[in-house]
């Protein structure tokens, strides 16, 4: 990097809400001066974009490879919850993901994961008590207490839950929320406990309720959960209460776009560009206390060059003054890194997937495309040789969760709206404890899909008779340390093959990964059984 250089164009000042022509001088990674002057350069110089809530692990890439893709789209920083790897590897996983992130220029700001495990109704690889939370929060590099999913614990003033929130307050760190559908007096009590954000709102009415009681809303648009269209109307009256995030983004989607796409879409809807940019730049910097530049003298030189607001093409990205992407190409070199993991189970057998029917009617998880919430319905299953099997005619498929941490009989349920006509798909990315989850038409394909993952110690797989495909994820069974573009291509290929089996879902693997997420209602499956997310208790599979 040159010690000193200058860039001219239309400077977007989100702090003072104005755009002017001028020249920015960068010296030793910081903005040394900003001069207002006429320039022939028509490009815009914009503060770098920030994803205000993401699980890096969902990209299936280690942070250093995530960075190589993200900077191409103008992302300079993320507010990252290491919840996934924490549930698998505990403190060792958190330390790994932090250290790997330090090896590249992108600014990763990690939180202390508040719910490890997410619930007591599943098997995870680690437990974070108050002592572990304090160990993390007392460090400067941990910026916040990440998503407090145990909202029932907050409302009931659970001793450990409140102690974790108290530790965050002790170190003057923000507390992120996670309370889908919570409204009214319950939302008020949740927020009054010290919860400052929520990225789980899926209706504008819910978001307005939470804003009314002082909460900031992070508008999410990920690979599975898409809430932008439902919530972007808040930009008109409440721009200072908004941030943008992806939460979970698969590698093939990250290769295409990131937060830049949300900015572009919001501007196309007629919202003022500076106002939109404040939501995904200024607001997260101020809320979390991030060391990310805002195009002010003395700031770190974190900025992007775009052609104009209509197209919002990112021409170059700079972090701490270093150019890290240009014209759609990453300038960050790959690094080699280790592959820590936690996989102890042995391969399953066909009889492990068989279940004696108690009736021909079962409670069924109804998956909703683009949402993490599910509905609960009842449906008929097929019965063959005293075994409950998928009913493909009515799209009622067998769903299986297998404990990855110890040998145990898989839990079995049924799911609707996956649409598979043949075969099975499986993943060791299964929020939040990341046991192996699989869905399929017949038991043999389900078994093969699961066993491929056990053999590789993690990944995503597809089995359809003689066709057996697996994308290994050797880092915690969640991520690959291989080249980001290779993983994006391989994931895109297996995703398309899953859709050829009949799935009409936009992201079948991502949707599958959330079918074990017990803290999101209404019906989910853990390695211990079928779970009612409204009553917050296990429920029988068969209807009487």
C-alpha cells in the first residue's frame, strides 16, 4: 500500500447528510484530509457497507474466505455471532473463528453467544455459562452479547439469562435480541430487560411494536429468511432505528451479492440514498461502537467506489486504505488454515430410520419458503411392513435428526412443502446444535445421505439411488477452508440437483438447516424428538 494517495469524486458524507464533489487524501490507512473541489470524476465515494448481523459459518466458508467474496460487494465489516461454531466447539471454536478473521483485512466484530446450547431440548457440543460469557465480554474485541433467543427466560427472569444480560451491561456492551412474533406487553418487557435489537421481525406490525418500545430493527434478507419487502416501509419514518443484515447467507448467494443488493433495492423504491446508507453504515457503527470509518477526517479509510446510485455497481473496495477488491475481483489472497471438528457418532443403519406407526396420521412440520417459522398441520403417512414412511403424493416426507456428538437413535418426524419426488438431502449445518438433519422420500436414500456426512465429518449431501454426492465441510462440520469460489460453485451444483429431485424451495439446504431450530415456532425436530415451539415442550408425533 502506498503511504499517501488521493481519490476524487462525489463524496457521500453520511454523518452530515450531504454529497459534494471533492478529493480524499489517505495517509497510512487513515483519511488525512477531505477537500471540497470540482472534479471530473463522476463516481461516488461511499463509506464501506456493514452486515449488522451474520453467522459467518452459514456461508460454509471460514472468515478469511468469506472476506474474499464479501469485499467484492463493498462489505468492509460484519457484526458476527459465532453461535454456530460455539455450539459445536465451545471456546476453542470462538477463538478459532476470531483468529482466522484477523488474517484478512475485512473487519469482523464478534459477539459473545448468549445461548450455547440454544435450548436444553437438544444435544450440542458445548455449554456457555455466565463465566464464559464474562470471559468473552470483558475483552475489547467482543462487541456485544449476541442474540438472546431465550425470550421466555427473559420474561420469567430466569437467573442465568438475567445474569448474562447483567454482564453485558457491566461492560457497557449491547445485547442483541431474537424474539420472532413477540408483541405487546411481552415485547415491552423483553426490551426493558436491556435487549436493543431484533433481526427476526417478519411483519411490519411486529416491528412497529418493538420500535415503539425503543428497539432497533435489523432488516434481514438471507438465503432462507427474506424480510426486506415486508419491512423496508419502515425506512420512511424510522430510518434511524434500522440496520441491514443477511443473518445466514450461503456461498453461492454471497458470490452474487451482499448488503449492496439491499441498498440498491431500497434506493430503487425511492428512498433517499444517504438515508439508506446511514442504515447500513452509520447506524451499526454508532450502535455497536465499531472501529469502521465514516469518511471523516481522521477516520480509518474504509470506503467503496460506486458508479452511481441507480446501478450501485461496486468498482473498488478499500479497508484501512488498502484496496481489497476491484471491478468484481477480490484482491485478498487465500490462506491455509486448520480444520477443528467435533464428530463422534458412527454410521447409522436402515433399521434406525424405521418407526412403528401408532396411527396413520401424524403432526407435520409445514415449511414456509423464505421464512424460518413453520406451521403445524396433520397429514396421512404411508405404512409399509409396519414402518411409517413418506407419503410423496401429499408431499409428506420423512425428516430425521441424528446426534453427531454421541451414538444415539435418530429422531424422526415428517415435513411438508419440501417437494422431493425422489432421493434425500442431508446437512450437518442444522441450527443451532448442528446435529445431522436429513429429509427424503425413502429410508435407504436418507441413510446414505446421513452416512456420507458421518464419513466426511460434516457437509451437505444428496443421495438418489446410485447417485451419491457430498460437499465436505471439515471445519466443525460447518465450513470449508478451501477456495471460496470453488465452494460457491460446488454448493450451487448440489443445490440445483436438490431442486431437480423436486424441491421448489428457493434454498432447500438452508431451509432444511432451520428445521431443527427449536426457538423458532411452530413445530421443529431436535435429535431428542418433535418439539412444539409455542408450548416450548416436546410433543407426540402421532395423532390419536
